[in-house]
């Protein structure tokens, strides 16, 4: 692993500076496009489940520059500047940018693997009904599944209301062909809608990769947690990693934080740093 020797320590090195600017521009564009043109950039540039119709390969990169709110981007950009500037000064711009992109893309890959296992049971139930048209399979699904649909969900909302009527009809007359065909159409459309709802945004995966790298490169550097509690970087990384793993495994209802994406950034960061070290000594 080669070492970069900067002519002087830069408080805002070029890659960190440009990443801050790009993220800021994307955040402003998201607000502007939504308010002025009614265009949802989060849906276009956020990372969708790989089997969703809205998934595009470029989202593995573009999702890193999208954020869900001011607090989200503020935390990520502050951490990027706080820990990233030291790494870029040591590694140089090229290596730091490579690390940032690899950890961000890696975080997206781990997230998609995790979300696959979250979505699979529901999708299997839908596919089972669509292939068998079995009333009991449909009843089992509707009794356990929560449809996250409301009047702001677009055309699927009217379809859902009609679907509810079809369900009532089928409960009285299971042989009603019109109600069954309407139910089949809705379930096929709902499968597509459901798959498109899982969208992840943010630089958090790359930021957690940077946090891991800082802990490995400067393990005894003291970080002030909440600006008051001193803790060495290596312990901070360990505790934060354990917390993310715990939260990811617990998967609390209503928790919209992609904890496994954070862990994915740390995992890919660790692998890349180990690869660079091994390459250096061979």
C-alpha cells in the first residue's frame, strides 16, 4: 500500500471538497425538481431492489449522492469532512476516491442482499396466488400482509379499493370470474408496486467505510463523542459497528435506517484496506 506525501496538510482536500459540493447540489436539485416540476429524483436516483421495474444499474452510484432530509445530509457531510480529510491527506485523491466509491457501491450490494430476504416471503406468497388462483392462498396473504397504500400512492390506490370489493365478492361467491380476474390484475400490479417501494439513499455506507478506515489508520486518535465524551477511534468504530449489527438484526418496525448498508460499507472498506496492505508487501 503506497503512501501519499502531501506537500502540506489540507483542511479541505480536493476530493472531499468536491464530494461536499456534489452532495449539496443533488440535495438542492431534489427539492427544486420536486417543488417546481413535480419530479421525484429520489425515485429516479435512489437505489431500488434489483428485481424492481424502477431499478437501474447507475443507481449503485447515484444513490450515494441523494439524501432523505437536511439532518441526513448534514450528519453524512460532517462525518465525510471530519474523517475523510485525514484519509485523503494520507492516501491522496485517487486512492481516497476509489475507496469512497467502492465502499458506497459495496454498501448498496449488501443492502440489496439483505432486502431480498426481507421481501422474498411476501413475493413468494403473491407468486403462489398468481400461479394457482387459490382463494385460500389469497385469504392467507390478505390476513397477514399490511398493504402500505393510501390516497397518495398513485393509481394503485383506486385499484386497491376495487380489489377490496373483489375480495368481498369472492368471499360470498368464489366462482365469480370477474372478481377473480380483477383480483389477479391487482395482485400483479401490487407486486410491481411493492418491489419498487424499497429505495435506499445516502452516503452513509461510504461514510461508515471512511469511519472504519480512520479507526484502522489512526486507532489511538481521540474522538469526542457528542463533543464531550473522549473515546479512542478504534473503540468508537467497534462500538458503532456492534450497534449497527444489533439494530440491523433487530429490524425494529418503523426503522427506516439501512443498518446493513452501513455494515456493508465497513465490510468492503475492511476488505479493500487489507487488499492494499497485502499488495504492498508482495
